[in-house]
């Protein structure tokens, strides 16, 4: 018989473990949400930092840092005018070699040739054009001049077709003819596509013939066009980054090289075809200039490659920044990430995308009209987290029990018993009941049943939990954010919801937010809620709503908690509109105090938590306390949750018996 042993997996990361802890991601978002952020900002912040999963994925900020380091590296790699310097150096070398060949010759022809060389224009492109038909006396000069023309041809072609320099390493008529054939076939393929006649088979056949000229290995015509347009735009940016004199000189050199190779017409046709496919190319892709800080001269192809990569990195930087309306990780081009940083970076991006997808799939996030929202499941978790943090600061034990020791079957067992009375619903204490019967009647004979009487029955005592109707009134005015108290108020509201849901499910809670108007706030709204950038603290309207909530539960103990940083400055008029005035109008104060008096008649004590040390607010709340009998507490924002929860539990424990 085969034996099996089971134990902890010790050969590396658990292969069955999830790639990341979704609930841990909710908790990380919760830190920002409980600090006052909305869900979208909290998710974006987590993706920026990166989520600390077992694979150690990088966040967007780390990728942005790498992008910017790469940009600095490219900008410091060389000078854009390197091709001009290289061309001038080869031209001067050829002319010097020709002069050295002519100098020993005493004949007039040699002097005439020297005069022609002396008359060459200072502009490199024009000098090369004039020397195109020059009959070099020096064989070395002829070879140098041919080397110059080959350099210009390969660099100009490489600036449009990346990798063409390698194709043209051994320039010969056959190689140049193959380039001409490629350009002709490419233009025909673009024309056929414009007519709607192009097929993927045509592209595959094209790549079969000319694939070595396209090291990017495009999979279809669109990818090839994207690559060509990227190079074309980079070449234009290169020209725009040079001085006017350099730009004119380089443009002429490029034109001379194409004309010399017999490619001028096909290249012009290609440029027109690309512009017709992407009209935005002239507006966006070719605008602006780039400053390079390096010392080494770059060839035309290398400079174009550098500028094309800088353009890709700029787009990648924007996408990774996620600082534009409607930003999404789907905007990040995986191919650009792969080209810049390799496969691991693509995996990092995909891991970040999976976090967002998994949060939605597992029911923590949802989208409503394009807005990211927390689901009730996520809000409950955040509330539980907020409550745990608050309880960790409380000094007393068994927080949350508010009991009556007489009757009631819904409470916890107290460990004591009493004699059964008619109408009791508590569970029977069977051992105590049998013991009473034995003590009364003595031990029965073997096989005889124990006879019970009504007086023998004992019931287990339980705590009877009274139900409460709770109204938490939270100031949403802009001053709450200015004073840095809004995050504490949000955390407190979520924690109170969690407390009632877990420990007092029989209670009825209502959270009311008030600024110029008051409104009821659902638990799912609280997490993503922000302050109101309006004038007015309409406590009058908030008390009206709280009174209606209490009236709907007449058998419950009323508990009213008010969190504010300012005196009431607005009230609700008869027509339902809000009236604001500063300093508060007598009517605002009068109507607010009238609602306070109604609360007093409902036996609802108003416990007010002041979040500002303001003389006018202090005078108002002291007046409320005298009229109502409630308490006033001045709480620092960091202790608000602790004070509110503690006061709620104290109020519930001291409720009606």
C-alpha cells in the first residue's frame, strides 16, 4: 500500500496561490478612501504605487521613472547634426586627397581642377551636387566620395526604413534594384488598399520577398504603416530640431541621395500615400522639436531611431500618467512597453490590469454611468476596517454590549438561571430543572421516570437588547475639507454602519449629510462621497430628516449624533429652497432651535461633536445642550471615530430599561 505525506510546499512560491490578494487590494484602496479619496482616485493611487503581491510587480510610478530615465539616456546619447558632420568630414577628406594628387602636377589642367575645388560652395549638399560629375584624378578621393554617397543613401533610407543600413552594407546594383522593387511593390500595395482590393495574402507575399528589410516584423499592413509613419514623423522632427541653415543643408543632402539612387519619385509617392492615410500626421506627428545634449555625432538613421523612440516614450509617459479624462490602463501600448523595457514590464502592466478586472469580477468595484463605485461588499469591508481601527484605540473591553438583565430571547446568555414564570421565552436550563425535581421528590427507583412540576422549571437568563433608532448627522460643507476633518467624518460614518450591522442588527441607522441642503446617505455612497463646495450649514434641514426617521420607529431608543465644524448658517424655507446668510440670520437660528426642541420632546438627546474651536459654534452648541440635555464634545479629527463610537455605546447602555 502506498503511503502519502502532506505538508507545506517549500519549493518556491505556492503554484496554486492567487497572483495577488484581491481583499488586500481592497484594504490598500481603503486606506486612501478612509483618508477622504474617492474610489477612482484610490484605485489610481494603488496602481501608481504598485500592489505588493508575491511577484513584486512594479507600479505605474516605477514605470514612469524608468521611462524618464530612458528619455534622459536617449537625449544624452548624441547630437542630431551628426550626419552633417560626417558628410562634411568625408567631403573634406576626398577634396584633400584630390588636392594631394594634383599638387605635384605642374600642368594647367591640374591648376584648373584646383580652381574648381576652390570654387566649391561652403554648403555641403551643394558641394556634393557639383562634384557628382567630377572626374576624380585621385583613386583614393574617388573611393572616399563613393563612400560618402553610400553613407547618405543608406542613412536616408534607414531614416525611413529601420534596418535598411544593414541591407545596404554591401551596396551593389542588385541591392539597390531590390530596394527600388520593394518601394514600387509597397506603393502598389498601399494603392490597392486605398481601392479596397488589398488582402492579407498580398501582405504575406510582400513580407516573404522583403521581410529582411523590416526588422520590426509587422503582421499586417496597418502595423507596417504605423512603423513607417513613426519613422517619417521622427525624420520631420529631426529637421525641425536643427537650425534653419542645418535644416536646409540636411534636406538637400537627403534629396541628393534619393535622386542619386533613383528613388526620389517612389519615396515622394510613399510620403503622399502615408499622409493620405493619416491626415493628422502633419498636425501632430511632425510638430515640435527635440533638444539633444550628447556630444557624439549621430548618423541620420540613428538620430531618427532616437527621435522615434522618444516619441513612443512620450506617448507611453502620458498613458502611464493616467492624468487625463477617461484614462484607463487599456490605453497603455503593450508593444511600446515591450520595445522599451522587455517582456517583464508587459507582465507588470498586465498584472495591474488584472487587479482592476479582478476587483470588478469579485464584486468589489462596479461602474455606474462610467464612474467607478464601490459595491456594498467593498463598503462593508471598509467599514469593518474602520471599526477595527477605532476599537484598537478604545480602552474598555466588550465594547458594544448594551443590555437589560431581565428578559428577552435575542440576547447573549448571562450564565445565571432563575425560576420559570408564565410568558417566559428564554431557553430552559434542563440540568437545573431535573436537579430541582430530584431535590423535591428524591431519587426515583431504578427504571422510574423523574416527575416534573411547574415549580421545577429553570430558565437561562439572557441580556435583552433594546433596539435603537440612530441618526448620524455629518457636516458636508467645504470648511470640513479646508480644516482637514472630512476624512475623519467619513471614516466615522462607515465605522458606525459596521458596528450596527455586526453588533446591533436590530437598530435602524440613518446617516444624513448636510451643507446647503441635507440628504440621506446610503452606506454605499459614503465611501465615494466628497464634500460639497457650496455655502451653508443647514442643520435645520438635517434635524427635520432625522426627526422623520425617529418617528418611523416609535418603539426604538432615539440616538442622534451630530458632527460639525460650524454653526448653522442656512435653513429650509417654506417653498423648500435653502436660505443662506452670514452671520446666521435670526430666522435660521430660531428654526434650528425649534427642531432641537422637537427632538427633546421625542426624548432624543443630541450629542454634538465639535471639530473646530470657534466661539460662535461653542455658544450655539452650549445653547442646544441646555435646551436638550445632550452632550457637547470637542474632538480632534484623529480621535473623532473613537469619541463617536464610545459615546454611542455609552448612550445605548444608558438607554431605557
